[in-house]
């Protein structure tokens, strides 16, 4: 019996040491509605979370036609601001076009909403308030698969970073990540669309590839490129000293969930870094009825990110 206890203690000790290398934390939900593809931003001390509207899709596909907004001043109490924008704002788009994962950026007191529509175009809407009302900023798509060169399979999942020098970058795309500079007006491309190169992706049994959901952050002078590896996908990350890359693969942020898609975003708020993503935790949830959650994220002094275990 004593020997058995010693073996059990050794196993428990090993388990504790393994768990210690991960960040295990609670993951509260932001809403009792189905929403997905979180795009959280801090504007004037408030978190505004823009999302796709899974509540009103068919339940058979990601075919909602508007976006939802949820806000919080403390990441504990969340206010549903409603469906604040529809694809009908873009007169060049069909009123039944799919409204997919968006992103938002603020510049000079204006808020720019980057809207992937129908799976083949990205529009831009603008407002003087993070809550809207938003209007079409261009009258034409910013990115159009039928018009532009090197947009890839699907120009979706836009993600915008304004660098310290004021240069804005737009990432997007499935299967091959794309990046392009934006002009200071935030509604025009400034140069060609480029592929984003990722070095060191694992091969063999642990093979990792780019799928979708690019997101770009800058912490401590280093650029962090997070993305989903596919369908289903892990959330992984790569780093670079340049926003356009090449990027070096660093590891897993969030492992596979029991859902066909994953989509993440990272923000700093109240002195902490937070990871937002979607799952299917609400009753009746599934691949097309997703729910948004969030958890603290640890970025260490050596530049590595602790893997999150929900």
C-alpha cells in the first residue's frame, strides 16, 4: 500500500507540474444570445464587442445579414446594444448577403467598421460613434474578389492594426493569409495585397497550417499574429519584428474545441490581456449557433504565450 501511495503521489505531482505550464481560467459568456466571431475594442475606457449574429441565422449555415454589438465597462456586466448594422447599408451588396466576422478601428474621432459580405467582398462603414449609426464610407467594396489581385480564396475575416508610426494594416483571408497597407483615410488600400509568410509551422503528426481568423497585435515591440488552423482549428500564434512578416511560429494559444470553427481576438483592458473566442456553450448551441467567451491571457517576458485551457 505504501508503494502504491508513493506512485500515486508521483503521478499527481507530475500532473501538477504539467498543468502549471498552462493558464487555466474561468471563461464567462458575454451574452445569453448566440453570437460569434468576437471583435472587441477599447474606446474611451469602454469595451465594445462587435460580433456576427448567430441568433438570427437559419441554424443550418452562417447566413445572418446583420451584426450585433455588446458593451461593458468592467468585463463583468455586459449590455446588448442590439443589431446596429445590416448589410443593407451597402447598396452594392445583396440584402441577403452573409454578414461574417468583422473588425473595427478608430482614427481621428471616426470609427471604421470592416465588413466581410457574401464571402467575396469587404466593405467599410464609418460613424462618429462606436455604436453607430454607420454609413457606407466608399460606395464600393474596399476589397473585391472579382476586381482585385491576390485576394485569395475568400477575402473574409478582416483585422486592422494601426502601428505606432500611424501606418494602418489590414489582414484578411482564408488558407493563405493576406496583408495590405491602408491609406490614412482608412478606406483605401495603399499598395499591393501581399501574402503573409509563416516560418516553422510543424509538420508530421502535429502539422499546423493557416486556415482563417487572422488577428494582429503589437506587444513590447513585437508583432503577434494569431489565427485558426482550420475547420476545426486550434488558435495558434507567430511573431515578427515587422507587421508584414515573415512570422515565426511560436505555439498554441487555444487547443481544439468541439466546434467546427474558431475565431479569436486579443485586447488589453484594465492592466490585463484578454483572449476572446467563441464556443457552443449555450443550451442549443452548435456549429452555427455559437457563443462568445473570454479569459485572461499571459504573455511572458520572453515573448511566449501561455496556452489557455478553458
